[in-house]
């Protein structure tokens, strides 16, 4: 094995390059929280199917609407996926 073949001779099992989106295979913008392992673009398009809802929608249904600086995303009936 020459000097040029030493680098990246075996895959790493750690770091951002070792994890990919389970939907599209992208390694950028990965959401790992709750075991989603999904990039932000795929999460945005599949959030309702997974079981996430925006807290703005909850406040609108609950009655009084308040101004919020950030939109929190809550888990409703979701399960942790591995």
C-alpha cells in the first residue's frame, strides 16, 4: 500500500460523513433527534406523515392565538424509530 492509498483506506464509523438520510441518502442537514436520521428537506416534506405538527396549529385550535418568535414542533402519537 503506497503513501497515496493510506488515506481513506477504510470507511469511518463516526463523524458527519458516516451518517446519511434514510430517505434520500444525503449527508448534509441531517436531523438525528428522536432517531429520525432524516435530512431537513425530507423531514419538511414528510413531517405530517411521521406525526409531527406545528405548535401554531395547536394554538389556533385551542382558541387564543399568541405571537411566537419560534415555531416549536411537537411529537403527537409518534414513536421513536431506530
